[in-house]
C-alpha cells in the first residue's frame, strides 16, 4: 500500500486527507490522518494531490485518476453513478437507484454511498435527501455543506 497526505487550503474546513493507493489505482481518500503505515509516495498519489489542489482552487470539476477501491458489484455501480453527477449539481438516493434500474433500492444506494472510500474524488457529497436536505456524510455535514457551496460557487464560472 502507498500512503500520503494532502492538506486542503487554509480557507477549507476539511482538514487533512489521507490518500492510499495500490499498484492498480487510488484506493482511498479519507478525512483523517490516522492510518497507520509508513508514508510511501507513488505517481498516482502525486496526481491525486495535484488534482485535489486544482479542485480546491476551483479549476478542476472532475478527477482523472485510476481508481481501485474495493467493493461489491452493487457498490461499484453506485460509485460509478456518483461520478456521473455533474459538478455543482446534486441527486437524491431515489434518482440514483432509478438510474441503476433499481427503483426500489434507495436504501441500498444510501448504504453503498456511505461506504464510498474515495471522498471528493467519487463525489458522494453530491447526494441529498429526496426533499433536498443534506443527509449523512462520512466526513460530517459541515464538510458536505462546504463542498457543495464550493462547487456551486465555481460551477457558475
């Protein structure tokens, strides 16, 4: 496993991000600095840090990285659907379930969304409740609110 850290800009309330990768691709972007292990740089992690810096600067709207997160076939399908939500927009769990041709799977979509190991890169923060309210986020609702506001601010440019 390759491990590195990224510190968002000072005007972001997100705190440190822990980045991990395998030889195949990025495996995690996590809101912590608590993963154990020796820091080991890798080109994928360097690209991820560059792209995160661009995202926070408002100049990147999508990530172009090889991804290698582990998950079930259904989780992988949900995570791919998350990547298709346009920058600056949101979808609700039901809309994602319908897009997957599983209209009754809103709760399962929510569970898969919550297991997304690639915060920001796979934009699970763009998923809201059916009524448009912010719902749970593994990084905390304050971070989700900040990410959505950041994207809204830069999407109109």
